[in-house]
C-alpha cells in the first residue's frame, strides 16, 4: 500500500518531466544596427578602406555604446547574447519581449498559434549586442561571435534534452552581420550545429558582399521588410562594392531562393469627417528609425505615423502570421496596414500580363488588442530618464570624448573617462 502511495505521489513529477523534455524552445534574438554618429571626411576615408579604428566615428561609438539612454527606446542591451529581463522597467528590450509574448499568447482575435505556433513552444527573448561600427570588417568579426554564442546556447539546451528553434530579428546592418555568419560554413545541413528557422531583417542595406548568403542552408526561411520612403539603406556606399547599397535582394547573376519573402511595407493614414465618414486616406510609409525605435524616442517617429508608438519590429509576429495564412503567396509582396480601419492589405506582386495582381484583405489587430498592447508598450516609457536625456548634449559629449582620445594633448587632458559619467 505504501509503495502504491509513493508511486501516485511521483506521478505528477513524471508528467511534468515529460512535458519539460518534450517542450520545444524558440530563441528570439533581436540585433541592433549601427550606432549613428556625425561623420568627418577622415571617417569616410577610413571606412572606405575598411579600417575604422582611430576615427572620430570609432571613438564616438565607444562612448555612446556605454550610455544606457540608448537602451530605453529600442531592443538593445550590452554586448553579447543577453537574455531579456521583462521586469526591467526602463528597458526597450523588455517592452519588445512583452509585446511578442502578448502576440504569441494573448490576442483575443486571430491568435498566432492557430496557424504556425505550437502550444508547446516556449519563447525566450534575447538581444545580441555588437560593436555598432559602420565597418564591414567588424560586422564579420561580430558575426563569428554571434555564431559561437548561438552554438553555445543551443548546446546548453541540448544537454537538458530540449530542442531549440531560432528566430533572428535584425535591423539595418544587423542583417549583413547575420548573413556573414554563413561565411566559411559547410553547405551540408547535417554538419551544421544549428539552423536559423526564421531570419527576419528590416531596412537592410543589401550589399554584394553578403547577399549571396541568402542561399546558405543555415537559413531555413527569410523575411525581408523594406520601405520606399527609407533612404538609409541606399546611403551606404562606403562599406560595399556596390555603387550604392540596395533596398531589395536581387541581381542578374544571383537568382532568388524560394525561401525568401520580400515585403514592401506601407501604412495608411485615414482622416474621418465630423460624420464619421472617411474624408481622405494616404500612405505614410515608414522611415528608417520607425522600423526599429519605439515612438517615444526623440524625433524618431512622425506624429502622423499610423502605428505610433509601435515600431514595425514590435508587430512583426502578427505580420508574419498574416503572410503565412495565405496559401500560394509569392516571395514578392506589398503589405499595407490601415490601423484605423482594423485591416491590412497584402498584394502579390508576381502576376502574368493576362491577370491582375492578387490582393488579400485581412483583419488587423482589433482596437481592443491594439490599445492593450499600447498600454504594455507605454509602461516602458521612461519619462524621468527622457527628461534628463538630451540628444544634442549626448552627441556633444561623445565628440569631446572622441577628440580627447584622438588628440589628448590638444584637448587639454590625457584622460577623458570623466565624460563617461556625465
């Protein structure tokens, strides 16, 4: 009798162990772009020769990389692969983790797990911090660090008997950093230590040095978001062999793989008259920073941007789910979001001369869910820090720091570490 009681007492632990070992973990990793600074002619010369060390940009990035103000309005933390703490009240990374969790688990309509998300998948959230220099060489170095960090994390889970899926979400030049991971790797899938199940890149400057890696088997599925109103991807003509970087993948000597979906992203602003009827509507396509920064960042979002205070990246799970819900969709689409009408329109750009473009109208996040997510988002708006945060002074101090590092005798001090505490 006693033995039977012992067995019954151990049954719950057995079932918990079974669920735990059979569960699948998805690692969601957010990777920031370059850290923007003012450039000098000397900087451009250094960048063009792929040797950024010693430039004003190099020292300014070192200064800004240590400022916590940068972490308050974007999913960014310190260098390396760092798990996100959702309890960090002043952290943009915590906000993004909460928003993704809500989309995967709590939407009252069109829950994401109806199509692609399994109920036994546990989403974990990380950031990967890298140098942030406008340097192809440093992106390649940091790509190796990302590869090793992911391999170690996957191996740790394997030791516990847990399988891992990996979803990488990269902004701007982070996309080139991620693609650089494939450089030098074997093309045999069975010999790779892990697979990137989903690579999601936003506003990436497409470059000849890395675009070929979209064919590498380490990337199982790729989604690339871009906007025609975003001029930043085409502005980088220093760290590439192209005359200018491109917004889209595709060149004559590089056919596009079926696993790639390119999404031209648009938003539509709707104006109603006093009677509640639509008076006019027009496109407000996202600029570069609206893809990544939250709307409370200084001057990053326009007042009439329809998704404010959300960045495009913070709603990516919903957009990907909408795309995957349509069968036989091509790899070249337009996604137009109309929040005030609670709908999004997906247009398939691939069509023959004899047929019209296929257009699909889907429900967008309901007003209720949109407002609930907005509450989550704004909880992380750090009013006290933003009142102290002055971008002009921050950049000014960074320039002083760079000058001190480059010309210690001319700046009147041999040690400028005091600027780090300002």
